[in-house]
C-alpha cells in the first residue's frame, strides 16, 4: 500500500498547513482546537490540520498531542495512509484516544519515529498498521479497557507497550523480538460480519462423570454441565459491544442456562467472550433422567440396576437425541438468552455462515445395554482386530464372530465367553489371524436360554486404511417414518465412482445406489430409503475405491 510520511517540524505555538493536499487549511482556531467536522480523503498528516469538533490539539512536553474525546473518523481512502511523526526524544508526537471515544482511520495508519499511542478508548484501523523499523521508543500504551483493532496487517517492529492482549489484528502480525506475541490474530471485534471459530466442531458431554458436573448445582439438587468449557475459541469477530445468545437445537426448553449478561454488560474483549461461552450450562430438565442420574451418583457410580425397562428406554432416548449449539452476538440484553428449536432433518442450523455449529455428543455411560460399542480395524501385522464393549450383561453366555464376503454366506470364525451377569463395562478383543482381503464381520451374542442378538456387519479391507479426509455423514441419523435423511460426502476424488449400501443387522442389503463420475470432491444428496423399511438399526456403508466410511442409521 502507498504511504506518504510527512516530517513534523519542531516549533512553539502555532501550526503549519499542508496546502498541497488542501486538507489542513483553516481548520484550527487560535486556541488550537478543531471547530468543524472534516474528513481527509487523501494522504496527509492530521498533525497540522484536520479533524472534527470533538478533536483537540495541545502541547505535550515540547512535542505535540492529538487528543480524541469523542467518535472521530479520518478518511484518507482505502489505499492511502494517515501518518503521525515526532521530532526527537524530547518532542514526541502523542496520539491519545480518551475513555468512551473511538478514532476510526479509513485507510492505513503509520507511526513514524518518536511517536506514542495512548489508548484509553478505541482505535480502529481499516487498513494496515506500520511503524518505523529502527525506533526503539515507539510506545503502545493501552488501558485495561482499550481496544486497538487492525483490519489489515500490523507490523509493530521494535515497539513496546502495555496490555497488548487488547490488540486485534485480522491479518498478519509481526514485530522484532516477539514483543507482541499476545496480540489476537485473526479476530476483528468491530466487524459487521460475525464469525466464531472453535478448535473442534463437537463437544463430548459425560453426565456419568461426577467431576464434569457443576458442583454448585449438584448441591442444589440439579444435574448440569458446562457444555462448551473444553472447547477453545481460536478466533472471533463482530462481538464488541454485543451480548451472547445461544440457539439450542434438539434440547428441551429451559435446559440451556447463560450467564446474566444484563449485569455483565456488553462484551468488550475476546477473553470476556471466552469466559461467557465457557459458562454456558446444560441442565437436565427431564425428571426421569435427572432422578436416575442423581441415584447413580449417590450410589457409588456403578449402580444402574435400579432402572426399569421403561426408565432405561427413556435414558437411552434422551442421550441419543441429536443436539447442536450455535453461538450468536446480539445488540440487546433482552435477546441475550437461549432460543430453542427442533433439530431439522436438513439444512444448516445457522443463517450466519461464519458461525460454527457445535455438535453435542453424549457419553451413554453405564446404561444397562448389552453392547455399547463394536469396532473393527486392520493391524500392522495384517490381521483384523474386532473390539466391543458391554456396559451391562444379563444372562450372557457367549459371543460368536462371523465373517462373510457377500453378507449372504456367513462362516463362524470363533467364540468368546460372556460374563454372565454384570453391571459394569467389559471390553472384549477378538483377532482374525487369517483375514480375507475384504470381508464383512458380525457379532452375535447368545443368552443362556438360547436367545441371541446380532450386531453389525462391519466392513474392512486389508488394502489400506480408511482415508481420514474421506467423510460421509447422515443428517439426521435417527429418522421417523417418511422422514428424509441427507447424505453429505466430503473428501472424495473428483471423477471417482462411489457406492451407497444400507444393510440391516442380519447383513441383508436394504438399499443400494451407485453414483458414477462424481463432479467434485463433495456432494450433498437426500437418501431415499424404501418406504416400507421396518423400524430398527441399520448400517450405511459408503465406498469409493479403497475409501470406506460406515454410519449407523436408526429408523423409529
């Protein structure tokens, strides 16, 4: 970007106008204060002559001080530079923005040699910020509530200062010696576009772990957790002077509790925003679930056999619901609350495309289900490892592992004894020492009375591990009758073919589709399942070459 760096000549009272720019003529009265509203529209130095009625100019230890008392805009144009320049160590130029005031520079801002920036209020630079590279006396003195926001890049060179965590640079930030490492890079508090970037797109919630519960609520006969406390906010924009609002999808009414923002006031720093997000709570309002969680934690955290079949079903239904959280920034404290909406079958949760949606995943804990997990993988020794976990076993005799190449003809390849009756989790591992290049595996659990239940099938290939960039997800994965699920595929190879197969617990194919010559690397399409599919659990397998992704689908 082009810059002009005017030289400030030392002098006593009085001033020099820059007639070549036509910006600084007759803008000062005899008391050295600005008396009219002026906008600069070309390169120039505000040292000698432009500003607004709330802009004052005074002497400071033989130097000059430009003081901003209210909201002022200096407009030099997108590609031009507003610069300030001092004379020597005894004649610094000081730009001071007082409390409650905001100086906005529409363009670039450069601090030449012997300059001090004192911020008690706010300074917004719409372009880049630059400083003299050799000046060791470039002071950035920010107050505890000040904000310096740069929408372009910032080079602080050899500057120094205080409260540098109150500096926000949307572009790149650099300095000599790393003195400005505390600068918040990638965030713009004053942006008109809201954005919020977390380190993860999901939050795992575990109501079974008492250390995760809010201690104060626990003593008050409540069961709650801080829902986003373990996520990290990387960057955020558009939050200054706003309040926090939460859109809650799939939650019961009044389950989301926000901090009292009317008493906190508006958000004034990124840390303030992080603190508010970290204290958003999820309080269980379902009486059956709350009472049973209470009972669980009051009885050594292992006792779940008090659950009736109906209560167990209620617990599983509650924790298996699809839930999402969307954070928004609003202007009024009356809007700073939780808004509840149903989890949609398709479409994006948030209308604000730069606000991330946080999936809420629940740990099912020690609910008395026969099998809580079943997974499969290939090993470095070219064997296939099957793992499963039973959270509780009742009348369990043994498990049998089956293998098939076509999901029609199954062969038994081994058995493992069950534990009979337990109310704690047990992990099982089975190794197929002589696997096939590609195969399906299923697990069958047998009771002492001969009753059995099948899990799977799961598909595995020895040709290579699943590509982690290839993803296929169902939205939603719990369907009601005649509801359409959407399939999202990411990370596929353009021009590749891929197949979609839905199978039931018995390994029978219920739905199959092949899509050839994919136009791009991503696709979103509805999954039109047969209308007469019976209720139950199904598995969707998406394959493209050696890439394989599995998803569970529940039809209610």
